C-alpha cells in the first residue's frame, strides 16, 4: 500500500507489511506524543476534522495528533451546524472542504458515506467511522495495543486468542478489528453476543476464509475462559430503529472482577474501544475492575494519538522528516506529585 497521498477508508487496504510500517512510525513518534520532543513538520497544513456523529476520543485525538505534528485543525461537529442540514450533498461538501484542507478526517452515520465523500475529494480522506461499517483507525490502535500488551507476556499476534463481546452486529470497531486480525496466523476468536447481535455473515465468511478459528456463544463465562484478550463493546443503540429494541440487550454481558477471577487466565487483558456504557443497567465493565492491572482501556485510548500521528505522517509523506525537525519542550508535563 502506498500511504502517501492516498485515502484510508478500510482495513481491507492493509497487508501485514503496511501495518508493520505504520507501527514502526508510531514507535518513533512516541516521544512526540508524550511531549518529550516537539516537531512542526506539518506547519502550515490544515486538517478538516469533520464529525457528523458524536465523538470524544476519535475527534479529539485526530485533532491533537495533527496539532502535535505542527498542523492546524478546522472542525465541524454535527450535521446541524453544517450545510448538509440545508440539503447540500456529501459530494458537494467534499468538493468544498477539500479546497480548504490538506487532509480530511470524516465520521458519518451512513455505511459507505466516507467512500462516497472520498470519491469527490481533492485531498486524502481518512475514515473515522461510517455507520456500522468500519472504523479503521480504531482497529489500528487496537492492534497496536494488543501487540504491546501481549509483548509483556512474551506473546505475539500470531496464535492470538481473543473474545469479542457485545454488539457484534452494529459495532464498527469490531468489524474493522475482525478484518485486521484475519491477517494473522492461527487466531482463535470467541464471539460472545446475543443471537440477534451476532457478527454479520460477510465478516464471518471473511474470518473463515482466513482460517480464523471461530466459536459463537451467548455465554460470557464460556467465551472469556481461555483467551489472551477480552474486547468488550457497547450496545450501539444509535443504530437500532428504536431505543426499546436496544434496551433488551443492555446489561446482558457485563464483566466484573468476580466473573474475571472465576473464569479468566491470570494475565487476560481487558479492552474496550470506548465509550463504555456506565449506566447501572448496562455496566459493561464494572468499576471494581479499576484495580485490575490488566484493564487496558485507557492505555488503549492513549495509543490513539500515536497511531493517528503515524497515519498523518505517512499519508502526508513527512515520516522521514520528523526526527530532523525535533526540538526539546519548554514546559513540564503532568501533575506535580
Ligand atoms: N472509540 C470511539 O470511536 O470513540 P468516540 O466515539 O468517542 O470517538
């Protein structure tokens, strides 16, 4: 895959060497993400950060990543504050915004919308989530996190055992994660969901074709018993026709410390793309897991910055210029103890 000057729309574009290349750039960017060093390598560049659905992590971390590389960010945060609300087409929006930006990040509620937008754009477009279809930057940061967490236990991505738990039908993070994991050897996957929220057929077929060993179950204890990673997801209530339908599934698959202790191997890592539903009737990941050192959800969210910096660096072709432009920081990072 040639990153430079190209859109990133789907995990289908990546092979293992592309992923390794991105991760190696991300590793080199760690000191810049943690503010040990500064770069202005994207000085003068403008990111159009276009979010037509709610977001905390993806929007802010894409914006922060661009700023950390020295670029400027312009944003739309909802359909209602854009001219889409006046009937403007996505294609016209793409034509216009690509005249104001050097690269565009787009989140939109319709499956396939980011692809449609990219076809009309004059600058590279990165998919930040299109409906229930895909969320490629999330899968890349998830895989980066899995690799880092496994390396602590001297394991790697080949031979991975993972349980995907929750709404596997509508969860775009899960869909992109399945695609990326299918590129590795001897992967074993437990798919834990209510029957009505199982992984879509086309993705199941993709896993089978890639020789991923799949076990589908509705039983949380069975699914999490012999895995390296538990990846929990929220019921995607915004994708249901009505809220009452979604409410049927809330709280069915909640993980807490006693379930973990009774069923999991000692170093099983707990992940979640977030946001997790912390309302008492859902409580996907109980508060009592806070003390569990294997709860990796905030390390996972932090990794979003370095992965998104690496995506920008590669797409804008500056990955080789960052170290040469590095400067020391002039302020102290973090709270004083
Ligand atoms: N994981 C994720 O996409 O979170 P946001 O919806 O907050 O961006």
